[in-house]
């Protein structure tokens, strides 16, 4: 794949790439836009990294979720017909914080991975489907989580190691070394773990680096065929962060990146944007190739972007309906990957299919 070719398309033939992307979306998804109804569980805000745009990270030892509160949250999620438990947390907190090690020890766990694994098993016992994002993971850690998750996630964010340099967004974030993230995504491929990844745009990367990041992901997927969705996440400035005064990416940045992703990836890989970060351009992102809105929660906020409320499902439905699009719920694993999951998880998935709501076939 030639970065120069795609860059020239973006520079010289923007309408052409938009039409290519929209046609490709229509061929596979017609007028259907999918989402997953979830409960968002921030396990801890402690993290070994310090990304310059992050408003999620905190030193607070009290930010760990207690198992009792977690169980209550899952019960509420069940009552609201959520299927996905989106587990998100800072990366390897025990590497940096004695308080994290103390919390884990007190709970009887050797590592954050073991604690999250336990939380996922609790979710499965309640017939809910966990999808976890723990940051960079080893092959062995991924293998452990495979049995308790329907899918796992890790944003590549960017393949550019330049963003690790002094003054750049990832300077204080060892876990954002692209080689570590690529290795995690590849190991997930080797283990046949259905995977969600993507890029974060507007954090100081050039157009060339943005295109290269997508090309790297497309090449990994060509090899392992395990990437079920690509998120194009737009940087959204957060208060009290070093990048709070940075401008967010422009409409063109977002839309053309979406179109590029749609053109680069096979049609069955969903192109996803978070709808709460794109409220004013919902149709535009669809016309540029988006077919999925990711997780939307009727219960919890977007802890990564707490300044951006989720749209209510019925409001999104209404908005899409005015242009003849349909909002349809899906599960946090795509049907073609179910064969890689454990029998227990497949049985729970079957039960979700049997309920009255409609899922993507
Ligand atoms: S963005 Fe993720 S990895 Fe970076 S500091 Fe925040 S929680 Fe940690």
C-alpha cells in the first residue's frame, strides 16, 4: 500500500474518495447504522502513562471500582437491556502506584489483568458480554483475557514514534510506543481475538502519519483478519490537561480520515465514530463511509469525554430516520468471529439473539 497514492487522493480528489467510501459502505450496510448498548465501567483512573490530552487519568487511589459496586452497576445495566460491559482503565497502574498494588493484594489478585479477568467472569455469570481495554498487553495476558471477553480493544492511536518526542502528546507515555501497541494488536491476531482498534486524530500528527497509521492497521488485518472495527476518534480538548487549548481537528480532517479508512479496509470491517463527538456531522460521517456508532450507554457517561453526553438512542433513531437510515443494535462481537469464542460465551450470545431486539445478522 502506497502512502503517497492515498495522500494524493486526499489532496486532489476529495469528492472521488468520498464517493468511493460511500459506495463501499452502501454495498455492505445499505441504510443500517449499528451500535452496541453498553455500560461503561472505568475500573481505575490510575495509569502508568500521562498522555497530554487525557482527562481520564488520575493519581487517586480511591478511583478503583469495588466489586460490590460493580455488581450493582451490572444489575442496573441488565435492567436497561445492555448487552456489553465496556471495561476501560489506565494502563498497568501497578507499575507506578504502590496504592494500586495494595488494592489488588487486598482483593486477592496479583495483577490488574487478573482483577479485570475476575470482573469479566462476574459479567459473564450475569449473561453480559465483556469487552475490555487495558492498554498494552503481552501474549500471555491476552490469552488469559480471551476466555472472559467477547472481544478486546486497543487504539493504535498513531504509528508515529515522533509523537513520543519531547513536547509531543506521548512524551510521558511509555505505553504509547507504537511498536508495543502494534505487537499487542498482532498478538491478538495470532490468538484469534476479535479486536477493536483505531486512530486518534488531531494530537499533533501529520496527514502522512495519519494515513500511515491506517495502512499499518490494514496490513495487520490482512495478515490476521481479526479486526472487526476501526474507530476514527477525534481529539476533544479536556480541561486541565496540557492540550486543553489545542484546536480540535477540522471537519475535513475527520471526514477525509473516515473516507480513507473505509477505502483501505475490507467492507466487513466496520468504520466507527463516536456519535457524541460528532453531533453536528452525523450525516456527513455516514456519507464518508461510517456504518457504526460504537457503544452508547443508557446508564453511564463517556468517561473519556465527560463533556460530551451520549445522544439518547431514540433521538439518534429519529435523526437517522429523517434521511431513511435505521439505527440497529448489535453485540460487541461480530457474528463471523463467534466461532473463535468459548462455548460458554457462545451460549450467552445465543441467549441475546433470542431476545426480542434486532441484531445485525
Ligand atoms: S489516554 Fe489512556 S494511556 Fe494515556 S494517560 Fe489517559 S488513560 Fe493513560
